[in-house]
C-alpha cells in the first residue's frame, strides 16, 4: 500500500465514516435524502520524487443538476456517480497548513497541494483529519441543504 493510501486509511477514513460518508478508494460520498451528493476526493500529483504530493477537493452535486448534465446518457445506463473534481455546482479545496504543504510560500492553486513525506506523515495525517472534521465536512453538510447551497450561489463577492 502506498503512502497516500495508507494516510487515507489511517487518518481520513475514520473521520469521514464518522460523518456518514461512504468510501470507494480515495473518494468519499455523502448522499442527502434529496439525492444531492457531497463528494470528497484526492488527486495525486507526480511532481516531487521525495514526497507524495496530493490535493484534497470536494464538490456539491445536486441531483437535478447531475441528471440535467447527463440527460443524454440516462437511457443507455452509462451514467456513473459524480466525481470529486468535476461536475460540481460548488467546490472547494482542503488547504494544508505550511508544515504539510508542498509549496507553503506559493499562492494560488499550487498552495492547495499537500506533501506527504516520511518525516511528516503523522503531522500531515493529523492536520488533514482535523481540517476535514473542523472545516470541510461541516461546509459540505451545510451545502447539502439546497436552501444553503442556493444562498451561497447567490452570495455576492466584494470586488
């Protein structure tokens, strides 16, 4: 088992399971009574030979939206479940603290990458589990309520 899969098994899966998410590989899914889904996943980036660099992202996929964008495929039965890094109405990244970041001084998308090394395995796993439990999971659960999701989509961002 690779270092990222071990981190997911030891630190992420217990937190996600406790919040009601179901696991499939490196993807975790929570389905609301409405059929809307919160999906969290991991993307591996092969950019550093000394670290397992990865991103953690989540998305909210309302059932009517998923049905609409896949309407041409429903008859054939070729529609799968939504993935974490595409087809979401709202999405976000779980940003690592500097001690677990691949490029801690970088700005933009590259700042969202985690770097798992042998010497920071427990720090990386612990901070990721805390970030999921304290920030990402509450945000995802909040957005699974369609009223909350619509309110967020209508929220104006200051210039």
